[in-house]
C-alpha cells in the first residue's frame, strides 16, 4: 500500500513574534545553526520513508510562494492551498480527498510542519511501526511523546497499561485530555500512563474517512465533492465552496476523542514542538552562563537568557531569565516565565490596527 505524508503548514506561529509574522510564519524560519528552515527539516527527515511525489502540503494560499521557494522538489499539484483557515479536520479531509482520488486507498502520515526531531533514526523506526499498525484493520494511530517533566502547555494521551497481544509496543488509547494545571501534569507524569499529544497521526484514508462519515458527516460530504473534482478545472471552485461551509474543527475534538480503534506508540526520539522562544536554548548550544545568543550581542553579568540580534548591537547587562528578540521594526523583551503571553502582543496590535506589525 502506498505511504503518503500530509504536512500541515498553515499556522501563524504567533508565539514567535516578532520574527514570525502572518506573511512569514515560524515554519518558514531557520531557528537552528544549520540554516535549514523548519519545514525543510520536516520534509528532509521523511525522505527515507516517503517518496517526494507522495508528500502533500496543506497550507494557506498566501504561503504557496514560500513553499515553492523553500521546497522546489514538491510537485505543484501536491501543494494544497486552503481558501480560509478551518483548523485540522478540514485540512485532513482536503488531503484525504486528493490522495483518495490519486491512489484509491493509502496510508496517511499527518504531521506538523514546525517540530524538531533530535534522533531521526529512532523517529523513522517509530513511524514505520505506526504505519504497520495503521495498515491493520481500521486502526487510527497517534504518536505520543514520553513526558520528561510535568508540562502544562501540551495535551496528554491516557493509554491502557497493557499492550495488545499482537501489537508489541502499541497501546490502546483510553482518552485524550486537555492541557492540565501543574498538579495534574505532575500526576500524569508520575502515573506512567500518559504521553504528550504530539499532533502526529497515521491511518489509512479509508479508516479516517469512515470516522468522518460517522462523526463529521457534513465534512464528509465536502470530502466527496473535493474528491470528485480533484485534478479537474472545477477543483478550485469546489474547494472554495466546501471550505466556506466547513465549521472550524480540530481532528482531536471532532474525531479522535470519539472514535474507536485508536492506538498510540510512545516516541522517545528527542521531539520538540518549538512552541515558544524557550525552545531555542534547548535546540541550540548555550554559552557557559546558559545564554543562547545570535547576532551582534555583548553580554555582561547576564545568564540563562535568549538574545537574538538583528542589524544593530545589543548589549545586555545584568539580565537573567530574559528573552530579547530584535527585528527591523519591532523588539521583544520578555521574561522567560511569560513566553506564552507573547500572543497577547498580537491581540493588542490587532486592537490598535497595527497590522503592518502582525
């Protein structure tokens, strides 16, 4: 059976403001010393598993030129532009329609475009195992991440303690839980029965669409229309109509929290969702004082800070646990303990009608 990959690349990366902007979001930025962008890394690590012509990218219409520029080997017909953002369920229905038209049935690996993986061979082994499980019956597979600390910024997957007899290393999902408070996160970590929800899924097109038909019937009708028109001159018009009618719905809430036959694999391959500026000190080398520094920066009596310069010198004196990010038209200065609130800057800019900075 054909193995395909669907890369979800429509996000805006608002917690990486001011580097990440609506016109140039996080997945198209390079945040590591090798110069590769996030989406380039995502595609590159998949190539031992999936042929380039079987990689599909679902994105915003305005990001198509960036994808063409950064990923010139991806076939143009595999770049699927959503007319409007409608969350992950419509994104997956669109990709499934095109893949179903091309291959009838196939395995879909559904992956975010902006995560980093440290141990790529372990990652590939895990994904190969997930593919094997997805091929069996009508299983829906999610790849969870073995938690290493009580994180409150991730959703969790609660799994049954016993492996199924014929699928070693694979566990039945009991339930998905939302981002917990610190006490709950500690409880989840200590129980040994929870994984971080990475947002990585594997299933056959036929398996996931049966669940769309059951739980999201209106979206399933849109899938049928998109499938029928895929590859024809009417596809753009049908896509526009379908997305205008779709509700904004996540695949987690719309299907995964309700479906049967959901299994999880535990991933321990150095995953990071690069969810905020704090990730830079985890994925890059820091100096002897715990600072991550990029650009023209001088630090004096400064420790455990993240400082990203641009064109002018930044001199940091007597700082600790601070993030400073400078761009041509904006500078972020933020306590590390408040990184999740960077999105509120975007909210304020919208209220003040300063959209040139968003």
